[in-house]
C-alpha cells in the first residue's frame, strides 16, 4: 500500500527559504555587465531582472543597440545611487568611417552624403582630434534618446518632424588615435569624456572638420569612473553562475560601491542625527559647498549621501546635510 507523502510545514518553509536565497548575496549592490551588440540597455535590465529574480534594477547610462561594453546595473537599494553613478566620466574604444555621413551619425543609419577622402593624413587626423579636447557645446544626434518637452528626439525624427538643435556643454578629456592609421581604413580611437557626451556626434564632427564626413563604425565602453570592463561579465556568464550557485566577480556589494566624490566617517551620535535627516559637523570634508559626499559609519557601512552646506575655517571641518538616507 502506497502512502501519499504531503509536505510538512517545515518542508514547505525550507523550500521557500531556498527559493528566497537564490541567487545568494545579490540583493543590494552593483553589477558590471558586458553588453553585447544588437540589444538595448533596457533589454539588458529586463534580462537581468529575470536572472536575479529581482525587480528593482536600474542602469547608469545607456549604450546604443550597436554599441558594446560596460553597463553598470544598480540592484535593490543601490538603485538610489543611480543618479550619482551616472555622472561618472566614461572611456570608450571605437572607430569612425571616413567619407560618409548618416542621419544617425553612425553606420546603422541612412547615408545622407558621401565624399572622397582626400588630403587626409594621420598627422592631420591627430591634430584635428586634439581640437576637441576640452569643454565645448555639443549637439546630440537627431536620432537620440535626448528629450525635449518630454519627447525623445528620435521620436520626432521618425515622425518626420523638425528636430530642434539643442546643445549641451560636454568635456572631452582624451580623444586620440588608438593605433596608426592608413588610407582606406576606419579611424581607431580612444575617447575619454564626461557623462552626456555623444561619441556619434564626435565622430560626425571629426568628419566635418576633416572635410570628408564621418560616421561612427564601432563603439565599446571600457570604463565608467573607477569601474572597468575587465571586471564585467556577460549575461550568459551571469546565468551560469546563478545556476551553479557560485559568486560573481562582477558583483560589488552595496557598502563597497565607490561613488565619484569624497567620503566622511561619522561616530554613533552623528549617525543617529543623520538617520533623522539632521545636519552634522564633521571632519574630513573635501571640496566646496554644494559638493556631494558619501557618509559612512564607524563600521564602514554606507548610511547616506549628503551635501556640504558649509565649510568651517580653513581646515577639513564642515557641515553636511544628508540627502539620501539608508536605513
């Protein structure tokens, strides 16, 4: 006679606990993903939500579908740090194709003009690239996610409506040849720039300055602030690690995330004030009034992000106002 075995409450609780703990230790933190071509940044976020079984995931700066490379994903309560991480400077490796201009400023778009590449030398390319280093007012491509009045520019362009030219100050820290250039080849480059800089616009402007036109051919993001593509994983590796229950080297726990500004350490009394949103007078304050600062407690836990509201004297004393508080 066979007996039908029913799950006891303890068995059910163990099963539920196992599900809740899978994947382990990936609830609040930062994930470094190597994005492949052919998908949007939102696609990566959607896939990662399924892999981690975590709904609360955001990204720190989009990559075009054709672009590859480093994408920072904030997970759990780290999503509240997205607006700070998105400001970090970026580094790219890519290439520009001379002699052609497109409506999207890259080779995936419709060709709008073709010109012969004449009187262009490696020396001229290097000298022209140097002229873009520094801060200048850049116009984004018509086909971009930049919004005007709540509408994305590419939505206006696709509808055939006039796309207004809006310029934003960007900073190019580095724009140089990544390798020697020969006639007939794409121009390989390394680009270091501030957040909000469009590599497609830079390739287009390089072509205009050279007199032959150019479109972005390839783009791969290698760094965002202090975070490197060398430490990232693709979705297949992330999925395999989840299935094996193994740790992921591309995962940075919440309290170990580095933000692109300084930090201070508080004592227990100051920590209590911060938890109530009150200002604190602390040492170790760098920068000027209005600057952001990470606030950690004596256990090196990130408890808040604040702003310097006042500098005291000529030393490192200052008053800090917590703006984003973590329990």
